[in-house]
C-alpha cells in the first residue's frame, strides 16, 4: 500500500483504500483493506465474522487495533468506520485467510526474521540502511554522515530513556528544543522551510545541516552525562544548552562565510552541495 502521501485514497490492485491523517499518522479503512485482499462481496460482514472467529480461536479482539473515524463514503457523505494505522493493519492482514493476503504475510514474516537477525547482530541493520540509501542514489560520503547521525541519535535517546524520559511526546519536545537552539527552527518548522510533508527531514539535509544536527545531539548527550540529569525538566535544560553549543558554532560559521547553513533545498541524491551532478 504505497503512495505519495498526498491524497485521501490508496490504490492497491485496482481497489481503493480510504485513509485519513490522524494524530500525525495515516490510518486506513479496514473494510477497504479486506475488500482489496479477499473476494468477499460484503467486506463489512466479512470483517464482522473475522473478528468473531479471531476472538473465539485466539482470544484476540481485532477491534483493539482500530479506532472509529469518519471517512468519505461512495454517497459523498462521511460515516464512522473502523480504521487502523500501518502496524494495526498488518496485524489484521495476518488474520485474513485469503490467498490474496499471502504475499503480505510472507513479507511480514521476512521483515520479522530480519528484525530478529538485527537484534542478534546490530551491524546488519546498519548494512541494510546503507544499502537502502545507496539504492536511492545517495553518495557514499553523505551516507556515512547519515549513518553517524543515526548512531548519535540512538545514543542520546538511550540516555534519555535511562534518565526518566519515557513518553513519545517528551522525546519530541526535547528534540524540538535541540533543533530550535541549533537552527532556530523546530523540526516541523524546518520541514516547512524545505517543503517536506511526511518525508524524513534528515534524509533531506545537506552535509553541514547534518553535521550541526549531530553536534547539537552529541553535545546534549555529553551534558546529560556530566550533569547526571534526571527526569524531563532537567533533560530539557540540557537539550537547550546542547543545542546552543551547536547553534553558536553555526552562527560563527555563517558570520565568517556569509552563508546560511539552513537550506530550503531538499537534498538531491546524486548531486553535490552545489547542485552539480556527481560523475
């Protein structure tokens, strides 16, 4: 179910799957998924019977993976329907006893096996990420910076977790504090500058943007350790100060070079920072 993340419909094998953006993530109509992956003439009834069967055989209530949201129907009106995010949709697909769903199930099994391999050997995750960026056309030098930025980010989030930062919302706030102090922009504001929507911001940063992003997070990690910060409030102060270190360095470079570090341009794979094609 891939798409350009811009419309309200996803087309899969000729079937339209409705979706809406809810709390920052796409959620998909469950009955539309069932219609695309089964031969049922009545996907609503199929979904009802499927939930009953699953509960009777495994004790799992599939509705717990869903939420009721209004979606546009064929009559032009909006009605409440059960919808699931990508993770919930994949779980529901696993319960569909249809040959059409088998390719999805095999793919899920493959992804799960690869995840187990990565847990046993973390280097595999790094190798796969490098291969993916390479396949997309990113140059080797940029890939190395991006991989280093991922490692620095993971090191910081591990520190936060050990120091009492638990909720996703708190992680987002701390990240925004670092970014604002480093670049003068929160991640959401930064994405608007670059004209990004659901794309990963750092995948569109140039070399300098990545470097200062790494400096802000690495500085924050160092401060959390030296101060032995505990809880959200103390880590928030460390995030601001870590970002300021990178922000001051950015401002010093801009003053000497006469150029802004923050770029409106999306990073274009296969091109240099000046925009010329790499040969």
